[in-house]
């Protein structure tokens, strides 16, 4: 089963842009997948406006929460995605560049309405 890791900024995509992330991931991946969020990304998102909606959205879709360890969320995302052969959903340009250097497949929001491979 494919693993898809959501970055902190990607947690807000369904609310800011009205994009059905799960439906579009299904179209992109074409097979079974599991969506995962690192606990450290959730901790980072807790201070942001609208987090209560994000938390409800994650629970309703049975998104897996994984603890990655100590460190900066971006570093943990890279380490976890490489170790678990996971794709990463992010709109963070700096993180995208770092992931590509590690040969991690990146999914991002294209044109504020559709997900695509970066």
C-alpha cells in the first residue's frame, strides 16, 4: 500500500481551497494508499487558526498519526518519507527541493484547484 505523508501546510488545503484531497490522491495514485501525518506536524499546526476543523477532518478520514522523533518538522518529514518510501504532499518550495534531492515523490497543489506531481 502506498504511503502519503501530509506536510503541515497541506493540512489546510481542503479548507482554504475547497479541494477534496482524498479524491484527488486516489486519481493520482490509482491504487490503495494510506494518508499519514506526523505528530510533530500536528503540534506545529495547533497554533494556527482553523486547527479544530483540521483535527476533525483528520479523525473523520481515519488519517494515521505517526511520531517521528525530535527535530524540526521539515527534517522529520524528509527522514520519515525516505525511511518509509512515502510520497509527500507539500506546498513548501524549500521542502520540495530538499525532498527531490532525496528522490522522494512530491505532490502539491497546482493552480489552487488540483493536486499534481511536482
